[in-house]
C-alpha cells in the first residue's frame, strides 16, 4: 500500500530548530520529488517547498527541505509562534499514478 | 496574481451528486502549461488529493474515487469543475482547488489555492 508516513506531532520553543520527517517507498519518494505544505485549518494550504528543496518566492529561508532515498525532511529554524500549523509532505506515486499526501504533522510552538 | 475561487452547494443529500466549480482569474487558464487540481480536507483528518487535470484535458484521478468522479475544464470561462456521484457522509470535507500537482511532480508544486468550500453530505 502506498503511504507517506509523518509523525502526528512535533514541538519546539521559539528560536529552536525542528525537523519533520516523511517516510515513503521506492514508488513515491524514492523516484519522484517531494513538496511540503503548511496548513492552518480553515485557510488555504501554502506551498513551502517543491522539488525536494526549492522554496517558492516569498517563503522565508528558515524553511528548508531535503530528501535521501525514500525519506524526506522539512526543517524549520528560528521557530516562531506563527509557525504553529499542520505540515504535509506530498509526492507522486507511480503505483497509484497519482498524488499522495502524508498524514500531516501538527507543530506546536511551546 | 492568480486567484482561484470554488463555488457550489454547501449541502448535498446522500446518494446525490456533488458539483463544484473553480474559477481562475489573474491569468489565462489555457496557456502556461499548468495542471489544475482538486484536494479535500476531511474534518480532523489530513489532506487528500482528488484529481489533477492538464489544461489540455489529460486527467489523473485518485483510484479510491475514480469510479465516482469526473473533472472537466471550460477554457472559455477559465473554469474547471468536479462532479462526484453517489456521495455519502464520508465525502463531507472542505474542498480546495489549486494550480499545480502535475504528473510525476514535473511542476513547481501547488502554488495557488482557492480559499476552500465546505461541503456537508447530510439529509
């Protein structure tokens, strides 16, 4: 079964660096690129990273993405209170011939 | 600045058809070679990809929804639409339209999103 696995929760204090992982398989992350989205329920999701490590214009460089093998990570440095949100990884899956989203990670800024 | 706006009924009865339209402004829908997608967010759960369509018409559907789903495009109106038949309570969600989520990720991600519209399936 094609799945992208994320930890359900993560936390950090202001100024800290936190990392959110996304584990997949050879049919998705192992072969295709990864996007990361920030979502506050009730608002439109926001693209943070595309093509594993590229930031769209306007996204602070505090957000960075990486990929290795069948796993990917989103790092947030200099954590701020406004970073408190749900974070999702996404990748194309060749077996499904479609997109997969991870289950999401709820980030709490303590 | 590209803007997307979903429209459609907020309440659908079980077994009926859910129909939504996404209106695109701020750019020509039929140029640029973009994919256009639908994604939903179930209350208390994660995001779920529904389908993606290239502006010229090739489509990709979530296999779990494919048998009930049709998406189409009207380039003359800068709109694309979603129809989901035989809905149940499990289809209650906030539905988003977005630009991007192309085949095998050969694009720059879903960079523009609509604000989302809540669709409740209930009698």
